[in-house]
């Protein structure tokens, strides 16, 4: 595993199924999502190989509860002293105190969902800070929580308005181009959330699945939201 640069302060970690992103401030690192259970060593080594100190990892923001996003979070947090952050509605699921919401699968999604079952199960994971819509997260010169219910009840996106960066979780995908995500628990709510994200008009879009989008980003996201609603 290696960190792939997106911008001078933003890098991608690709887990084949699911992705995580590392944001670099002057003195701190922030991980948005955490990949599979059992991948903590690979993540730590990837950070070191990029010339960064993994012990500068201060926070791990979880966009939602699915195992390809939560798996290595607690091991990385315990190892490097990071805080784990999630939406208030998602925290009980991540901790293992509430059931995982079932997706409302379309027929064409079922084979993809079955393929995703190969990802190792995530262990119950602590959440140190529960957040709500609009809260600032303490990195990226003003990163803000955007509650995006639908994929799961407590899904969130992270918006860095000063940098034009949007971490969309799984509400949006980019496979092969920007599109409405898959495996939503509530498709109508997820579509409303996608429309809200499109109004943020990002210049860099980081989805949970698919390549980061860095060209004509706002227009492509808006067009995908409009197409999904048609």
C-alpha cells in the first residue's frame, strides 16, 4: 500500500474495496476513514514511506459504520494516540451497541454487495467524539461536518471550504465517473444528501469508492445529482 498524492496536502489510501484519505496540516495528520480490519500496519508504513510521522495522526473521522471504512480505526488510534470521530447517530453502530442498517438493494447491486462481503468484519470500535451537522473538526483550516443521511442514518461528509475539498463517504461514488452511490439504506434520503453536497460545489471530490475527482468537479457532481433524480 502507498499514499497517492491528490494535492500537496491530501493523499489517497486505496484498499481495493473502499478508500481512506490522509490530510496533512503543519503539525498534524487526519485520516478520513480507516480501511479494512488488519490493515493498520500497512497504513502506518504507507504514512512513513511518504516521509510523514504516523505519530502525528491526531484524528480519524469515520464517514459511516461500514466495515471497509471502520476496520482499522481503533488499532490505528490506539497505536498513534488519535481521536476517533463519528456522527452521533452512527456512533452506537460503530461501537457494536446497535445493529447495522440493512441496505435497500437494487437487483444490479446484489452481485457488487456480495463481492464486498469478502472484506473482513470490523471489530466494535470506540468513538471518542460524537458530532452533529455543522460542527468544525479542528483541521484543514475549518473542516465542517455535513450530515448526509441515507446511505446509513449517521453518514457524514467532511467539507473543507477554504480548500474546495469534499470527502463524500459513500453517498457519492466515482466509478468510473461521478454517480449516485450504492447500497443505501434509504435511497430517497441519500439522494437528498447528494443534492446537498452538490450545492457545495467542490473543486476536489473524494468518494469512498472510485478515483478522486479534480477536474470540472462541481459541474460533474451537479450533473450526477440531477441524473440520479431523473
